[in-house]
C-alpha cells in the first residue's frame, strides 16, 4: 500500500497540463528507476541507456532524438530490424508526421473510411455516423501538438464533490506530453513536448503564476540555438507530488511553426541527492545534444 501511495503522490508534474496517465507504467518501470539511480548509471553514454527515434516531419525535416529506454515516447513507430536493443537501446523508425485538412497526422493512422467501418455500435444503442471531427479527435496527432477542447458532461462541485445536475464544462484534452519519465526518490522528472507553438507561447505558459519568474537565456549546443527558461529550485510541493519547475529548453523546428520543449524537473529535495542531481543534469544535456533537425534532401 505504501508503494502505491508513493506512486500516486508522484504523479504531479510541474506546469504539466495532462493528468498522470503514467502510474501504471511507473509500476513496471520501478526496476529501471532503481537501475538509473545507482551511482554512475547516468554517466553511461546515451547509447547505453537511450532509445533513438527518427522521423520525417512536415515533408521538410528529418528529426532524430533520444529518450531513456525505460520510458516510451507516444509515437507510432517500429524498431529497425538488425539494430539490437538491450543495453544499447532500440532504434525506432517513427512514421511520418504531416499536416492535412487543418490537422496534424501520423502515417499509419487508421483512415476515415476504416474508422467508420470499424467503429463499434451496440445493437441496442445505435450511434449516428461519426463525423470527420470525431475521427480527427481520436486518430490524429492533434492531441499532442494542438489545443483540443471537448465538452465534459459531468461536472462536480469542487467543495462538496457532488455532481452538479445539468452542468457541463469545456475541458482541454490536447497539448499532451509526448515523452515523460519521473524519479520519485530523487524528485526529478524529464518531459518532452512538441506543439504548434512559438517559443514565446511556451514561455508565457510556463511563466503563468510563477513566483519568482524564470530567467530566459540563449544557449548554443552543437549547431542548434536553444532558448532556455530556468527557475529557482522550489521546496517539494505540499501535496507530496514530485519534481518542480527547473529548466526548460525550447527549439523551433525551422519555419514549420512547431517547437520542441524539453524539461528537467527538480526541487530542493533533489539537492539532498547531489551526485544523482549532477548525473541527471548531465544526462539531460545529452538528451538535448541528441536532437538533430536536418533538411530532407530534395
């Protein structure tokens, strides 16, 4: 029971809009967490503990990045045959990401016609023909890169916790995290977003309600120019959640209008694990340095 309670407490991410859908994954990743937190584990080369993801983006760029192999990025992907996994990490060929009809898609998604043919309809409760908007909501890549609103027909009073009869509300179901991993023991987390946002939109979102405000700087890593927003380390949240606002690195994808954001979360509790904190910072920078955005040859 104590372990489950700790995992539930761990599911608060700094400034993250999505609810914690990773609790079940953390149960499975417990062994990986302990492995990463052993002395020296995060000093291994990226290829020792990270998977590599590569894909064509907007028919313009080839994107390559890495992510810890104990976690999983939410792409449609296939491991490349002949490339060994295990301690060297998998190499994933991610299906192309592109825009069409005002939405963002991944190749390999079910077509609209397939969606209509394969939807389940209970014989006693027939459903109307699905619309293209319904299809885009469930099958497009929009949930990661765009704001997507839905009507929530069930609303509860925040004080009494009782349902408010006849009430409904608009909720945000888009702008979800693309990759995520957290470590409750040392109060660290890492996240990756890809949104059709500018750097300024990310900064405005991250600075909302921040006291004091974070400091913005520009840093060049290899051939790429990043915008960095850094916050002071805060105390551990009173609600027992892990992590906290710390460093956020933002990188536009050329002129596409999309921007990556990689975040390293930590708080003052993390400083009680100084060696792990230093290793985590080093490992995070290696993730930053793994990012490649290369024009596709025409």
